[in-house]
C-alpha cells in the first residue's frame, strides 16, 4: 500500500496513515487503502489496534481539500459516505481501537480519532472541526460523534466557530483520555493496547458492543443489550479460565479467545 503502513507486535496491530506531503490528509485513495487495511487485520491474532499518523507533526490534517474543492452536491455526499463507511467499520470493529494522536487531528482527522474507542494524544496535538470555515459541515461523522463525546453545547461551539483546540483543552472537555510528551505517546498507546489484549477477548468485544449499541438505545432496551452480551460470555473457555484463576488464587491465566 502507498499510504498505509501496518505491522503487528504480538497481539497489538499498529496502523499508520502515511501521506507526509499532505500531513496525512485523507483523499479517496487513502480512504480506500484504510478500508482494505482494516479488512486485512487478523482478528484471530490481533486483540487491539492502534491508529496513528506518520511523521511527528500530524495525525491526520483532514479530508483532502484539493479533492473536495471540485465536488458536486452528489459527489460531496458520496465522498462523505466513503469516509463514514470506513470510520463506522473502525467504530464497530470487534477489537478495541486506540487513536494515538501525534499532532494535527483536524476535520476528518478529528473524526477518525472519534471513531476509535479511546484517544491518547501528544502535547503538540491539535483537535478541531474547521469545516464551516471552508464552507462545508463536518462530513465524516463529526456532527454526530463530537456531540455524543463532549456534549452538544461544546460541540456546537467548536463546529460553528471552526475553533481548533490544543491537547490540554481536548483533555479538559473529555475528548482525549490522556496527554503525553510526544516521545512517550506510542509507548503509552502500546502499553494500554497490551493491557487490553491480555484480558479475555470475547469479554472485551462484548463490552465494546454493549457500550456502543447501548449508547444508541433507550435504557430499557440498553440493559437488555447488556444482559444478552453478558450471558454470551458464559460457557466460554475464557470465562471458566478467568473465574477459576481467581478462585484458585492463580495469577497466570490463559485466554484463548474461545
Ligand atoms: N487537504 C489537503 N492538503 C492538505 C491538508 C488537507 N486537509 N492539510 C494540509 N495539507 C497540505 C498543504 O496544502 C501543504 O501542501 P503543499 O506543501 O503542497 O502546499 C502541506 O499539507 C503542508 O501543510 P501546511 O504548509 O499548511 O502546513 P502548516 O504547518 O503551515 O499548517 C495545518 C498545518 C494547520 C494543519 C494546515 O495545513 C491546515 O490548516 N490544513 C487544513 C486543515 C483542515 O481544514 N482540515 C479539515 C478539512 S475538511 C474535512 O476534513 C471535511 C470532512 O469532515 C470530511
């Protein structure tokens, strides 16, 4: 692939968007490769995925403005769908995805990070949805996910004002979980990914689905979603192993994803 690099380190996959000339901006080719790269992740071997940007300055500086400039209404809608489809695939991937935001996360970059389960960032990170300053709305899920993550009032201020924010402000409003010095970001992302990867994969997968599906449902339906996914963990090897290890006061446990 030209724009996506992928490697697996044990049970953790690391996917890098690498288009340095345009600060990793997402054009149709990058989106197509991202889609293929996500499909290619070996979900039997990899238990957590990290997404980051190539270079030290940018995670992703947005959708490609040069490509969008010439789009018709129909072309704009299609381009939005292309991004939305890939980001929804990331959001619903049956393993947790951590965004290691190593610089600019603007427009489509902020939106990509929000389709991940957890955001960690470097001190030089900058988040924002600058689209209204370009004459468009956010188009890869920003109007929906930012409001769900930080609340409608703050999302509206950021989106209507096309206001970019630094890492400390992103942390204050709950958009990122942790801020690290640049040189520590990947090590911290890998540490978190490994912690997750060492827990029971079926339980982690079901927890992700319960949280995501439950957030879109009324509470009476949401708790039923949880009950079913909770029940689904029982009679698995990993449930028996996890509980036996506790009762036998055993530290070592082997989760087999079965
Ligand atoms: N699309 C296309 N090219 C981009 C880009 C983008 N989103 N962001 C940066 N680039 C390109 C620049 O055009 C420049 O290319 P050239 O060297 O060929 O001129 C190169 O990357 C380096 O950028 P700068 O020289 O501008 O670097 P800087 O350090 O001075 O500024 C920046 C960095 C603040 C991120 C600035 O590049 C910037 O504001 N980029 C645009 C950010 C933006 O508006 N993103 C939202 C896009 S709209 C969107 O994403 C819609 C959606 O929801 C789907």
